[in-house]
C-alpha cells in the first residue's frame, strides 16, 4: 500500500522533469546532433516571439533552411539556438548576452520590432557579433552605421509603403484621414507618422486625428478600451482609417469594436498595413469577417518558382507536425524572410571557405556582400540595409472570409496589373482598373466618400447669412414667432439646382445666422456648421480654414460714382479724331492742286490770274464734298481723280452723319470721379459694406484712411448717401455692382475692376468631399448656360438697364485706322493722274522743239525764234477775244450754260489743239494783233 501511494508522487516528478527538459532539447537539439560530427559548427542565435504566428512560421522556416544546408554542406554545420522574446524588449538584452557569452553564437537573427533590434544591435556591436534584424527604422539615422556597425537590417524602410498609401488616397481624392497605431513606448512610431504626414500633404490631404493605442500586452481588457476609443473616433468627420504598426491581435480588436459602433459601414475606408496583410492567410475566418471591405498592402513574392514550391511542401509538412492547432499550414512572407536570412549566412560561410582569416568582421563583410534572388525577393544589402530593386507591393481587398488581389504597385510605375514572374505589368491609367472590383464596406456600389455623410436624422447643417446688403443674393423671410420659413435669392437657387445634379441623396437644412462673413468662416472651421450657402467671396485667407467650391460668379472690386451730363459747343468735331480731320484737310488740298493742274489749260473756267485759278480749284474741290460742284471737267484724268475723291467723300459724309446723330440723340453722361488716387488726395468719403472684407482691403491695400470709409449695410442707402453728399464714391464687388447699376444705370456708372478676387463660392469644412461634388455640379450648370440664365434672372432684371450694366454711354470718335485704305486709294489715284499729265506735257513740248525749219532766207535759229514770237502773239490775241466774249455775256445777263466761247467752238478747239501751222504775217498784221 505504501508503494502504491508513492506512485503518483513519482509520476509527478517525472512529468516535471520532462517539461523542464523540453526547452533544453529544443534549444540544443541541433547543436548536440552536430557536435558528434567532425565538421566545423556555426552557431546562430535566434530571438523571436515563439508564441505568435509569425514566430512559429519563422522557427519552422529556419529549421528547414538549416537542415537543407547541413544535408549538403561538407565542411560546416549550422546550430540554431531559439529564444522566445515574448514581446519583452528588455528581455532581449539578457537573451543576447546569454547567446554571445554562453552559446558562443557567431550570428544573431530575429527581432521583429525596431526597439528590440536596436538594443540587441548595441550588444552585438560591443561583442563584434553580426546582428541580422527583421526590423528597420522608418527614417534611417545618419550615424547608424557608426553606432551599430555590426547591424544588418533585412527589412525595407517604410518609404515605399507610405507612398503607396498616399497614392491610394490621392486616387480617390480623400482629403482627411485618421491614423491608428500601437504605441511601442520608444517613439518608433513618430518616424512613420512623419513620413505619412509629409506624403499626404504632397497629395493635398492631411491627418485629421491620430489614435495611439497602448501595447495589447499591457491591457487587461483591450476590447473595452478600444470600444471607448472607437466612440470618440465617431465624432470625427473623416471616415478614412489608416492602420499603422498594429499587432494582429490588436487589429482584430479594432475592427471588431469599430464594427459595433458603425465605423465599418458605407462611406468608410480602411487601409491595413503589410504587417497585418501578410498574416491574413493565418487569421481566423470569423475574425477576418470584421475586416470585410478593407484594403491591404502586401509584399509581393513569386509563388511559381521551383524553389518556392519545394519550400512550401517542406513547410506544410513540418509546420502541421509542430503546430497541429493551426488551421492554415501555408507559409507567409515572414517565413520566406526567415528562410532567406539563413541563406544569407550560409552563402557568406561558403565564400569564406579557404580563407585564412575567418573572424567576425570577415563574416560581416561577406554577409553585407550578399546578392541573390531569395524566396522573399531580391536580396541585396547596401550600407547594412536591404535594398530591393523595384520593390513590388500588392493591393488586396478583404472580401467575405478571405481576400482577393486587385493590382500591384511600384515606386516607378505606380499602379500596375497583377505581376507574375518575369512580367513587368502594364500601367493602369488613373488607378481606375485597379480598384474596379473592390468590395467596399457596406457593399457600397461606388467609391466611398471617406466622410461622415449627412443622413435624414443628421442632415447637412447649412449656415445662411440672414443680414445681407443685397437681398437678391440671399433673402430670409420670417413667419410667426420669428421662425424662418422661406429662403430665396440668387445663391439659394443655384445651390438647389446643384443639389439636383449631385447624383446621390444629400439631406440638408438651412440655419439663419446674423453675423459677419468672418463669423461664418469661424462657424464652419470649428464644425458648428457643415457648410455656408451665400455670397461668400473666395480669398486666400479663408482657404486656410475652410474649403470652397469653384466660383459660380466672378468677383472684383469696382468703383461706383454718379454721372453728370456732358454739353459742348464743339460737339460737331467729335465724330472724327483730330488725326482724321488733319488727314482729310490734307487730302482735300492735295486733290485741289491736282485738279487745278489738270484743268488749268483745257478748261477756260480755270483761266485767269493765279488767285482766280486757285480759288476756282478750291471751290470746285470743296463743293464736291456736298456734291454741289457745277464746273465742267475737260480732262479724263480729272474725271478719274474725282471718282476716287467722291467715293472717299461719300464714305466720310455718311460716317460723319451717323456718328453725329448718335452723339446728339444719346444723352452724354460723364462720371464725376474717374481716379481712386484723386479720392485719396482730396480726403473724399467713400462707402462700402463694412461686414465684408472690402473695408479691410480698402484700408490695407488701397490705403484709404479709416475715417474716410463709411459703412453702409443696405443697398438702398447708397443712393441716399450720394444724394446728400455723404460719400463721393462707393466700392462694390462685381456681382453687387451689377445689381446696383441695373437699378440706377441712368444716374451711376461703374468702372472696370482693377482688382480681381476668387469669385463667389459655397463654403465647406476642410477636406469635405462635398466641395468637390458641388464644384462638378456648378461646372455642369455653367456649361449648360444655366448659371447665365440665373444671373440674368436675379442680378440684371431691369429692361431699361439690361443693356447698360457696367457699360459706358461713350460713342467713340472715328479714327484714321478705320478709313486709311480709302485715303491711300484717293491719294494714289491723284498722284498717278498727275504724273501721266506731266509726262504727256513733256512729250508734247519735245515734239514741238524737233519740228523742221521753214524755207526762207533766215537761218534755222532765226526761224525758230520767229515762230515762237508768232505763237505767243496768237495766244495773246485768243485770250483777248475770250475776255471780250465774257464781258459781253455779263452785260447781256445770259446764263453760263447757254454761252459758247471761242474756246468751246469746234474750230477753235481744233485750232488750239492742233500743232502750229506755217503762218505768213507781215509786221503790220502783227502790230494790228497787238
């Protein structure tokens, strides 16, 4: 009986001894196996989290790599020493020192977090033991190599991952995001947050809120804490959640609690990191269902290579035997990474074979020179950092209880089609094809807005300024109990047209606000209201706090001044500019001289002394302006000159009559003030809307004295202020000027704005996707000419002034540029005719000089002189007869039209025109003629 009673105690002691020996067997099994061999043993220490899925995969993968090497190597054997870090950073110090001092390891591999890797790197550098880490800092410190010369980072920095997230956000035009991360307590998260913030700013987005969660190992009830944080996140407007640096267990809690509070539903977006996406294959099916619709980023590796398929077969067999509780037996990225880490060491050992120097520094140098294609990708180290050429990331979408691959992303090409081994992929324009088949949270059939969209129970709160200077823009009518019941105006009707074009339901509600325009900006900025509909001007200062749509009306600062009637005694000179008058006078005189030259010999009306000839020519040319000339033209050249001249005269008289009639019919009005500088120099009073930014602009930019600026809050008070001379000018934005001039176009005028602003637009909270959607609808209204129709309906509704808004009554004088071609034609015609006449006259004189001399006793020179004397005497005689005939006509009071002079008779004309004939005259006959 006593013997039987001691049996349980013995069994208990045996079991206790068995469990104590298990870690020893696991830790030293491979080493004991190799100690019996004559081969040189390389001891490798491994620090991983053996309780996690990642640690289990890494342990199996390293065992496979070590066994494969031991089976093929003739000179060396690997001995692996596994230690469990259990996510305790400080414990890694003890483990590393024990491995170096006790197990005498030549290399240490592992450390999945950067704080843990940094501590072990410190110890390794002091002991000159190479450290291969699976973690790397997001931002590499400049003195890292000098501080930790024996550290090798078998991990990519987060630059590519962060840029991929930023391009996804840019592709979908999400302007605000929420970042969720697990605080490691060592500040390692600040680097990745800084990179993400900078990358998002480059794509015109920003981080609205950062949610830092404590490590899950430090929480007694992580579900309760995460639930409270999710309730706080629900108060934010952004619904784009980017998960960074979360453990798989914490990520499952986040998605589970977020689903409970409604954050994983329509219009929401979740992006999970590669540390979680790489483990989706291992996640429980019930847990992955909470992540449905999330986008994930996963490292790309080829699954078609022969090496991978052989490794996968070994892994599945070994992993299932060591971890029967795990459902998924397939290797993940971290298993491939662990397998490659052993290959880095073995290849370095092989290259050291035959070297006399086999120190740790030599081993480190050979490790850093690694360059091969591993299972996890291309392995190449530079300055102790993994440099993967053309690193490829895969975009996946969690759907149901699994996930599907959408496309790939590279730093050089952006979004590409799914890559396979040896293929480069094709660029997907605008990422449209990449996200075509995404299943978004809530099974949304379109891209989510990534924003807390209004609902019927929580409509869009729109602030409307109830106190406006011009009621045509916004008008609030109140009913009983001073409750607003009707909103109308130009801005209100535009927004209602826009609302119909959005393409989705957008419940909204107006709220009247009695405040300034800056007050409205502040109310939207502090999220009291979601938007503002009204006459809000887009200026740079406001864009710092809110977002605007594209402008639906142009804006600029215009000056309004009264007009006075213009009367002048010189109005008849106004139709032509002074240059045109001068040129007309010049062409008139030139034409007169040409006509005189052409008509002075054949036309008897142009005979007489030179004063009489010039006056006749002047009268003839001037009277042609009114088509009242009666003198006959004897030369065809003169007729040609007059044709071109009369055509010019016809155009001039018609233009002059039309222009002068317009000037005399339309009342000529002129502004009292035309220069802003004159207002400032004479300290004149001006008026403006004191609630808008115009007053500040006039003071700071235009440098008006504050005491000279009068605040006017009602459109009808401007006319009163002008009437009682309280103000000399008023300053309006362009839309208000249109309204004012449409009412008072006959009394006031506006000047073209010399300062332009951003225009009038609708205002939304910073980052709101509604601003983009409303902008598209406004552009559609503009393209359909609907905006123009609404502007004419509300801003320019006076028929009397519809054609006079922002225009002047000035009738411009006709200048030389409009008629210069006619002057050129007339002048050229006159000049050509004049030259032809001169040439003919010169030829005629030359022919007379070359006539043969008459027969007689005289010499040729005497005959030539005598002939000239006879011709001169004959001309004097003919003129005398002509003058006597004119005197007789005057005495008889006969009309000029019935008179026929000697010069007009056929005989006389023939005699005058024919060349000189031989004349035989005596001296007495010559004396009789004289």
